[in-house]
């Protein structure tokens, strides 16, 4: 792997859990993708004048060690595999200790910048890719999420039929766009993050307490995430986020989020997240109490997919 990005964690990028919010993990991974494109011989891939670019079709993420305000991070990039006009790339963000903090398997297509038409990789890119091609290390491999190709079931009509909860509603702003006028990738998870308390509530459940034991401060964290982009909204397009739990255990919650167009009903993107409850003082995972498990299972939608 080769270094493709270096930076740090700003206070304003951290959320109420006291650590780097998922949207900014994604934003840093996408900036690192630009660095990897440069290494592959496409230095102008994300400039406004680009004829060809890399469009992110999906990302699989694992969050291994939290990053808090003031910490430095570096990103290493490599190629996992390359097809005729697509590729699976790997970006790993590391702490200064060298420990991996988060991993991003990113599926991209080599496309025309204007109309996203795929076309074959040039030989110079293939030659550069051969130098940094390596298998996915065990710590970055999918653990609790299936990465098989999907045909999305997401739509507004399906969300209504299944009773998925609306957790977000809005209109895409110019500040959310990339240089090509399409919504940036981190904005999808950002809007989900902004609305997730409508699904879980303001008070996150924690473990059962012994008699006289003081309640703990409980938050939430994501262990693993998959994002699939179906289309890319532009400024003025409308977005609605519908969500539901598909699996509930004392240790984890599996959550499906669909971003759909409330006008046409078509899907913009869908995500699957494996989440945990988090002791904000001890900074460790905790199981939730049986009553909370039962309440969540009562509103879950088993079998819900991307």
C-alpha cells in the first residue's frame, strides 16, 4: 500500500459521542481516493476540467479504533482487483501508532465525467495498478455484512408498504455537491447521521442495572457499514431517508437506511449498518437490556435489504 492522504481530526468533525462522525470518515476516504487516483495516473480525475473520473458505486467500511479531536490520521491505498472499466480499491486510515483505524473497500467505475458512461481503463492506469495490487487484509474484510451484488429493493412505495420510519427529509444544497454538480458521497451518511435519533430515540438503551447502580451514559457507534449508490442527486433535488432495524440482539443492531426521491419515489442510495451501544465514559461496547431488545424487535423489519 502507498500513502495517499494525511491529515487530522477537527473538533467540529466529532459528534455527541466524542469521536469522528461517520460522514467525516467517509469524506476523508474520498479525499484519499483522489490521492490514489493520482498514483494511478489520473491526477485530474476530480477536477472540474476532467474528461474521465472515478464514480463511487459502493463502499464497505469497518471502524476498528475510534478517532477523537486532535488526533492525526494517514491513509494508505491499494488496488484489490481491476475489471474492464471498474475496480475494487482499498483505503485504510491509520493512527500515528500504525494501528488501522478504519477501512474502506471502494468499488469505482472509470467513467466520463459528464454523463457517467463507463469506458475501459487506459494501459497506463493498469500498469500503475499492477504495482500496488494486493489482497484485502483480514482486518478490512467484511465480517457481518454480505458484499454480494444486490438488486435494490429500495423505493418510496416499498418504504411506505413496509412501514419504514422517516428519519430525514430535505432538499440538496449547493454546499453538498462535488465539482461535477453531484451530491458528494459523505452527504448520504451525513443525512442519515443527522436523523438517526428519530429511529433510536434521544436516550440510547444500556445494560440492565443492579439495584442502586447509577445509570451509565450510553451512546452509539457503527462497527461496519455498506453504502450502495443508485443515483446522484443534484442541487434542488429532494431527498427522504427511511429506516428500520432488520436484526436486534443484545450486542448489535442491524439497521437499513434508504435515501429516496419523495417526488419520483426512486432510490438515491441505500445503506446497511451494524451498530452497537457504547459506554461514553468507559469507551467500550455494552449489551442492551432485555426490555430494550424486545421493544426494538417489535418494530423491526426482518429480511429488509439494500
